[in-house]
């Protein structure tokens, strides 16, 4: 706690008699208020009723939608059928596209294909949103506009189409309410190690995330979903240094690795392998 510039008072909360929200995080602790007799420490207690359902963060991809929360573990929704609708329609449209500029009939056929694609995709979008809603009290989603800024076409090809993404987000906002849909900065969500924060500069589209810092090996999309979950749970700060962006979690000095091992690891039944000793942590 800052008393005056450069001078601090440290409060040891480990001997407290009152409960803190699940984890120490900025989202749970408010700004302390000083009076001559007392220090008031606002603590955020619980959220609006979510029907006992957890908050789950989701990583959108072309072939799957990957969700994570410690309560549910890894949830993978297969979106390959949705992708194949777009791919099939793209092929069909391409075959008549060249004629469309000259022929009225070809233009009608093209419009028919587009409408059919939208209808079919719409059904899948609804179904995906229904499944997401059935497991979540609230959701964390990648912020679409921000994603566009940092994503190049090659990477974008791996991802679910923007219109699907936008539609699913819209359906979820409609059903859960705006307060329960949190849009998260997706920067580097696949590149950071969710356990120790190491940044993997050459991911090269590998399916398994391998950490050069702590040795974690984890499905790439699961790692991304865990990163998004942690951004939703702890909050984060966007930093710019020397023209480079980075995302820093607001864990307020709590050990990230210790939190991960205590909360995330037990929830990953069979989905995670830790290899090679990471210093004091060792192989677990
Ligand atoms: Zn790591």
C-alpha cells in the first residue's frame, strides 16, 4: 500500500480471520482505504448468481472450440462440420463465380448457394452456443477486433471464420447478458506458457505447445484456453516496451507456477505432461 510516493506499508494477509475470494487477485481485492484508526480493505464477495455454473474461457479454432475452467477441465466442441459447410460452399461458388459476371442465371445460383451456406452455418452456430451456455455461468471470449490486428492470413486460416465467431458471440450475449460475456485480448494466447509465462517465439503451427522455460508440454489449444481463462480470472495489463506488446497477469505477486500446479494441473486428467525438471519444481 502506498503511503506517500516511494513509501509503502505491507499488510500480511496470511494471518487474516476473514475469507478471501478463492485466489488472491486484483479482481477480488479492492483499493485499501486509510483512515486515522483503521485500514479498510474492500473484498469482492462472489458474483451475481450464475446458477452454480463456472466461468469458462474459450479459444476459437477452425476445427474446434476449446474451453477451459478448473471446474470443468478441458471442453472441446467439434466445429469441423461448420468448417466443412464453408469449405464446400466456397468450392461450389468458385465454380460458378466466373460466369456470374455475365450470366443472370449464374448470379441467381450464386445467391442460392450463399443463402444455403448462411442457413446451414446458422444452425451449427446456434447448437454451439447452446452447448457453451449449458456448461458456463459466464464466458470469456477472444476479442474479435483485436484479433484481426495481430493475425495474418496464414494463421487466420486455422481459425473459425469471423462471421461464425461474431454470430456465436452475439447469440451468447443475447442469452447470458452482456455482463456474463467478457471479451479478452487474445494477444499471444497461444504463445505464452500458461504455467510459467515463457513466450514461445516460433510456434510454427505445432499441435503441442512445448515450453522452453518450465518444460511443460500441452495441447496448443488447451494452453491457449487456459491463458484466456487466467486473463479472465486475474485480470491483465497490456504493456508496450520498445514497440513490443506483452500481456501481464494481475496476480499481485502470487506465484503463477504454484497456482497452476495447485489449480490447473489436477483438472487436466490425461491432457497434460510435464517433462524435464524445471528447477525447484522438478518433475511432477
Ligand atoms: Zn512454462
